[in-house]
């Protein structure tokens, strides 16, 4: 597996989160691009577990991994919806946990995407 920082998608993700009013610290979010994965996932969200944060005396930090083999073939709308999905997994406390799929579901992602498009139209 290879990993590289994806500054373009990181900036887009932060802009999306800001536009949607997601209540977390955008400075503690990064996007990485992976190559060589055999996963079917389009993207994944990672964090440092709470116990490690405590041991290392650090705040929560979240990384959205973009799985290049699966993400790159998507159209722009599906890429944005994928990023929204991963952002929605991040809890406002940024404490090392994740919001589950009872909240992060297609209905809520679609709703957030529509809100984003409405904001872009003014």
C-alpha cells in the first residue's frame, strides 16, 4: 500500500464541512490517498483511538482515506457524496469515536448533498 496526502480533496472536504456547518475543528482533518488496496470501499475514515490520545496527550485527529482504485472512477457528484459520507462519521466532539451508519446513511447523505447544492446556488 502507498499513501500520499491529497491536499486538493482535503481543501474540498474542509470547504464542504464548513458550508454544511459541521461542528468540528477543520484543522484536525486530513485527506490521504491510498493505492494498492483490494478493498471495495470508496473511502474510509480513520482516527487515533481515545486511549492513544490520552497516552500521547493529543487531541483527536481524523483522516479520510480516499481509495484511489475505487474513488477515481466516480463522477464528481458521487465523489462529493462520498466525502460527505466520511465527514458525517466524525462526531462533533472529535474524541476518537465515529458516528455509526444509523446516522450516516444514504438518506442523510443525500439531504446534506442537497443542502450543499442549495448553498452553492445562493
